[in-house]
């Protein structure tokens, strides 16, 4: 089928829902999954007020799996959320809002957090002979980033902190907070994975 997609931005990262697949780096289940060149990224993204399930109109294929989720761009490259290349999807972390994430990531320093995208609407309309033409209509919330993290040499797991985004009635982000919840996150990391790897805190820096 030939797809005419409105909004290239969401096509690159979130339009995969229409095709029945999900992008994003894998979450860690066991430290045995780590390769020699890997680290674990630990953190959280929160939205205030939190998403109500009724806000997300996810009607295409398996787009329901994007409910309460976000694509966060974390990479050794910096991205512009308004001008993403096709390769951006391979740099995305697919994470659940309001909960800790544990993501396996190749060891690189510095790492840049360019922001996140939350899918609010995914609907399809059909036209043409035998409905061959499909138009995918997307809506999203953009969470700004432009942060840099310098990874300590030898670190195997790093805590990036909680990013708390405040929004208004029009889904515009009005304020972003960095929350240092390292003590709790470190205890939870040790409970989940044992004491073999120490979680190290890395504070964000502003990136141009």
C-alpha cells in the first residue's frame, strides 16, 4: 500500500504503530544481557497532570500499545524534534510515563537527550481503488530536551534523574523540572539487579 502520511515527525517515530511494530532500545531484564560495551540508563519521565487514557485516540492497528508511553531520544547525536531524520527511530527509548526505565545503551559520552514525543492521536482514512491509499493522521505532545550527560569512565549503570514536565490545557509544556531521586532509584536498582553493579548519578547539563 502507498501511505500518505500527515506529519513526517510522527511517521518516523510513532507511525510504526500503524504497521504493528514498536521502535526503541530494549529494556533490561537481567545484568547478564549487558555486553562489554554497554551501560544501563536509569531514570523517569513524568507528565503533570498525567495522561488520562481518554486523551489518547489510538485507532490504528496496534497503536494501543503507545498508551501512556513516550519515545525519548537519547544518543551521542543531537536531534531537532521539528526536523528529525529517518534514522532517529533507532535512537529512541520507548518508555512508560511515570515509571522507572532501565535501558541498555552502547557506552558513549557525552549522551544527549533531545526530547520526547507522546502519541495522542493515530487514526487512518482510506481512499482510492480498493482503499489502496491510506492517510495516517497523528497528534502528539513534544517534551523539550537539549540536555547533555557526561558518562563517567568505567560506569556500567547511570542514573539520569526524573524529568517532570508541566503542561497547560492546550498540551503546551509550561515548565520542566529535574528531580534528583537517586537514593530511591539506587535502592530499587539494587533490589532488581543485586549489588554487582553500582548505579552512578550523572547530573544533566544544558546542551546547545
